[in-house]
C-alpha cells in the first residue's frame, strides 16, 4: 500500500469537499455558531428574562384569611407580591397564569395557635409547578409564613421565661470547597458532551455520503475505480478526508465552547454573587483527544453504510436512523445514577460521553480514559475493515 497514493486520493477529495456548500455549513459554520448561540440564549434568559419575571409584582389570594387576621395583614404589607380578593375559580386562574399562588388557612388558625399549641396547623399553598413566577411566589410565601412562625415560637419562649438563644443548639454555615473550574464543568458536563458527539457525527455524515453515494449519482465512481490505485488506498484516502472533516468540526466545537464560556462568564457573574465561570484548557484538550477515535469510528462506519446506497437521497435514509443510535446513549449519560465504570467504559458512544462529563468536572480517571481510548480505537479499526470489505464487493459498488 502506497502512502503517496492515499495522499493523492485525500487531496483530490479535499478539493472536491471544499467546493461542497453543505459540507462547509455542517462542518464549519454550525460548530462555530451553535455553542455561542446556545450559551448566549442561556445568558440572556439568566440576566434578563428571569430577573424581570421574578421582579414583577405577582398576584396571590388568601383563602380563609378570617381565621388568620395578623398573618393576612403581614402578607398584605409584603412588597414582594400583591394580594387580590379571593375567588372560587383560583385553580383555573393559576393554570391560566393569571394568578400565581393561593395560601389557604385552616379554620381558626391563629386562635388554635394560642389555645391548642400542641396541635400542628397545616397551611396549604396552591401553585403551578415548574412555572417561574409561581415558584418565585411560592418561595416568598414560605419565607413570610416561616417568619410569622418564628415570631410565634419567640413569644412562646418568652412566656416560658426562655430566650431564643437558649434553644438554638448550633448554627450551620455553607462552605464551597470546589474550584470554579469544577463547578462550571459539573454544570456544562451534563449536556455539552452530547452536543459535541452529535456534531462529530454530523460532521462526518455529509462528506461520507458525498464520497460514496454522491460518486455513484454523478457517475464518477467508475472513473475513480479505473485509476491505478488500489481499492484499499481509495478507502483510506476517503476515510482520512471524512475523519479530517469530523475532527475539524469537533475541534471548532470545543474551541467555540471554551471561548464562549469564558466570555459569557462575566455576564453570568452579574446574576448573583459568587458565580464564577472557568474552563480548563486541559479538560478541553483531553475531551478533544477522546473524541478523535470516536470520529474515526463514525467516519469508517458512515463510509461503509453510505456505500450501499445508490444515490445521495437513499444514503440519507440509511444514515438518518443512526442519529438515534447516538442520541440514546448520549441521553443515557445524562441520567442520574449512570456513572462511569470499567463496564460502561466499553460501551461505544456512551463511554465517551461519560468520560467527557467527568473530564469537564475536573475528574481524570486515567485508567478508564486509557481503556475508553483503546476500545474506541478498536471499534474504529473494525469499522474501517468493514468499509474496505464493502469497497471490494462489486455488487455494492455497482448496485443499481
């Protein structure tokens, strides 16, 4: 096998690929713009939409407030929300987002607090689970009710001749020991490896179809086969071109991600105190290294499968379902309880997604990283062998 011939095929396919608008868009434009757009949207929501939604004066209702005049007065004086007259259709209003929450008092609430201190009084808060404004009001109501309850406890302690400090056994202080890199990585590590793997696949998909089914459709496959180059050299030349495009897509994705996170960190820091965004160059480099053999696996597998198709459109129908084979393990890596171990390190795609999540979080399990890298290289070699076998089958090359 002549490396020179492989290089000639590679350069020829590279020049043809650079003329293909679809490949340029999928491998360069999308990776450069995807992460910035996603992160900028998140930053916009975090810095503009959410604070605005929370700062608006939401409406609440009080049900059975005649049994809690003091607490009802305290709530009406609260500037965080606006108490409106009670209406029997409050459930409908909450579902239609016209009303944010309803606080229901049990009958004789405050009287029972005085006369029946041994009985627990249950307050009910009706809200819209998952709706931003409703959840904000829920927290505000809980805080106000908790404050009222603390005052009741203070009064009872005073009546018994005790000071609040006498019953406070200990205090609790939160201290974060994780670095900014680990905090940021733990957040982005859940979703971003999934997007990187998807882009790695799509980056290889379009050139794979064009260099096989596209050749058949244009009628240039016979001309290429008639050249004084072995079929294995043709396969390697096409394979390296597809791998180059896929790796370029992945590299641009990682670079775009790192730059966008670093720039957007300053904006996210404005949302709240102590929010620091940092991305390690080492983690980005190691993730990129782990994706390279996966890109080789995708490139060889897509080359072998798309060669079966008679034209470009048929190749799309064959390769489309492969997206689900990537999505399923990618989503599985985001599920709680799915952690990287020696068994999952051998599962294709899932292993890379899991190790990327760990690396972004600053956890470098080098034994598992090595196992995943080697096993993925083996899968790539098997897929490349299958592609060479396909190129040596006349019924596949000249399928009509």
